[in-house]
């Protein structure tokens, strides 16, 4: 069993982060833009408050991508190299970051339940796609 190639984790993770950011831009910045503005207004916040946080969300997607590639590198010896393991890593990260978060936050009613359900499903696809794309660049030392 080889050691994790941290350089490749970073490079592949940044690529996965590009995929995560692209999905987020399309979903939250285009498809759900008016829904997000309405949800923020219902919370008593200015809709522009989200715009100020966009750089933070972009940064986090890159960190999530690096974490996703770290999971891929860690499970690769057990599951084998390739896109299937990338999907498994993506779904695992989605489970711990997105699903559990939304299951915890959803009952508080901060956003409409429809936004949680659709967002969780979109994120499942997002992470399942980002995993193998980032994993494409990963090789052992």
C-alpha cells in the first residue's frame, strides 16, 4: 500500500472544486437565484447578503474538492483506482457534508423544504460527478 500523493490530492481536488463550483453557480446562481432571494428575505436578510458570501462559497468548494480527493486516495487501495471509486468517494463526502447537514438544518425551517430536497439531490449528482473527474488526475507516488 503506497503513501498518499499529496500533490496529486491538491491538483485533483482543485479540479473537483472547479466542478463543484460550476454546479453551484448554475444551480444557486441561475436556477435557484430568485428562490434564494425570497428565502433570504423571509429570514429578514437582504438578498444581496448571499452575493457578499460568494467568494467564501467558492473557497469552500475548493476545500471540499481537496477533501474529496483525500477520501479517494484513502479508499483507492481498497476499492481500486478509477471512476467507480471516484463516485464512491464523492457519495461518501456528499453523505457527510450535504445530507447530514441538510437533515440537521432542514427541520429548523430556515428555508423551504423543497429547497433542501432539491438541493440535496443536485448535490448528490454534483459530488458523484466531481469525484471521478478529480480522481482522473490522481496517481500514487
